[in-house]
């Protein structure tokens, strides 16, 4: 059984020490930033302790963060930025805006990455900082800047060999035992770090259709993630084994990979006739969707399962949508996928969510777009309203959801006006 308390090693000053003052680059945008107090840390961990984009052990991270010079300034400033951003009331010093805190986090992350010959623990911290910054930019809809940090996280992860943590690991920091690495790093943290980077990469591919930072032919041996104290030991990564999964995070990772692969395929094959691979992908997506667990209404914050369903159904939409103009079967596939997402939303108590996964903005906008195009079908109008209602709730929690909501509502109004005129 994976157990962070067993596998992780608390960082001590003898392991690593970071300078408390800048050592290169331009002066810091904020000379005296708010310190990472216990209040800020509690606010951050309340939302991120089990978040799929935070892979460090929460207890040990908190212990290290509240001691001087044990964690890199870039990571600490990224945590301050997020803690301030997600708090109902600003708990950082009110003299500093989000933009100032962001500027400082970016400054220190760049400074940390410039370290010559960093230790494995430093690299893991840098990856976490890059992931948090990329996620922040994604949440704000600032995709160009987010893509920069997304690519940075992927580059660091591959340079560290996190993609080869299996039994035949050949990475730069190959593991000596099933529990900890040769540098005392936590195996679960390293596994979850890699898959956090993969999921993040696939989110940006889905939002902006940018090329993946994960090479399609990369030899991946890293086991699937768990990110839970109660999950079984990580299962091996087997290419093509996308159906069975033993944790919600594993299913999310697999679903994001399915979407990224589908986007890459449609970019290579945008028109008819479709190659045989098209039907292989279609069958795999529908089989995978059929094995997904339902959204658990008893767990009001079950975003992970909802996002997983959205990933898979949007992958089906992306596969078939290039052919909807002249193929009724393709239109039916897209409509069925959109209805599947809307049905899952009806069972999710989103009003109780304290934080929204930013990827839901573009994913749900894609769903509504399909429903609008098929609004003459039975139940399409109700599904549109269900999805838009959820987006309105989530828009209060995420700027990118707000951005996509505004765009899709405008499209919906324009379609309604055109249809109204056609009956005049």
C-alpha cells in the first residue's frame, strides 16, 4: 500500500538549503512580500492537499515550508499567490495585488530554474512551482504564458527521468527500491509529479490545440498515479491499456491522454476518408467511457470524476465533429457525447464547490456548442440550460470559465435570434 508517511523523507537543512536573498536576475517586483504564514498555508492546503496538480506530500511540505530556507522561493511564492487567489477574503497583505504576487512568483521561479546542477529534490520543487504557475495562468485564460510554464514543467520532468520510473527505469534519477529513490525522493511523489505534468500538458492541448510537450513516442514506464493514502500500489503503465484503472487520478490521467491523442489524430486526418485508426480510437473511447464510474452525488466535490467524463466525451466530439456537416452518424455521436456530459452535470452539486477545475470552462463550452447546433433534437434545449447553469456557478470561481461562458452565451443568443427571424 502506498503511504506517503512511509515513503517520503522530510527535507532537512543538511539535504538542501535555499538562499533567502536573490542571487541573480533583476530586482524582485516586491521587496518585502507577505510571508508564507500558517494562515496562508492552511488556505492553500485546504484546496490543494488532494488536488491532482499538487503532488508533494502535504504534511512534509507544510513542515518544510514554515522553516527558513528549506524550500525554493519560487515554489513558496507560487503557494502565496494561489492562497491569496482562492481565499474568500484576501489573507495576504492588502498592499499586494494578484498581479504583484504573480510577478514575484514568476521572477523567483525563473531564478530557481537558473540554478546550475540542481539536486533531484530541487528539480522536483521546480516542477511543482512550474505546474502551479501554469495552472494559475490557465485559470486566468492566459494561455500563452501558461504554455511557457507548462513546457517548462514537462522539460524538467523528462530531464529528471520521471517518465521512466518502472522496473526498467533508465532515467537520470532511477529508483533503487520500490519505496524511495537513490536520492531519498518519495516514489509516489515522483510518480504523481510525472502524471500531473502529463495531465497539465493535455489540458493546454485541449484548450489551445498547441503541440504536446510530451513526445508521442516517449518510452514511458512510470506506473499510473494514485495520489491517495488509501489506494493500492501504483499499477504499471502499459501502452493501450486505457480501460482498467485503480484510482480516480489514474482514470483522469488516462482520459486526458485519450483526448490529447484524439486531437493529434484529427490534426493529422482532418477529412474523409478516415483511416482504419479512426475506428480503433472510436471503439477505445466508447469502451473507456462505458467503464467509468458515475459521478458520486454523495461527494459534493467529486470534480475529478466529472472532469474525467468530460475529457472522454469531448474526445469523442473532437473525433467526429470534423465530419458532422455531411455525416448524420457523426452528428449523432457528438450529440450523444454532449448529452452524456450534461447528464453527469445534473448529478453534481456544483454549488457546494469551493474551487473549479479551469479545464471545465473550455470542455463545457464544447459541449454546449454541440447542443446548440442540435437544439432541434429532443432534450437538447434542456441540456443546454443545465450546462449553462453549471457554467454560471463555476464562472464565479474561475476566470476562464467566465470567459467561455460569455462566448457561448453570445453564440446561443445569436442562434436563437436567427431562428426567431426565420419564423417571422
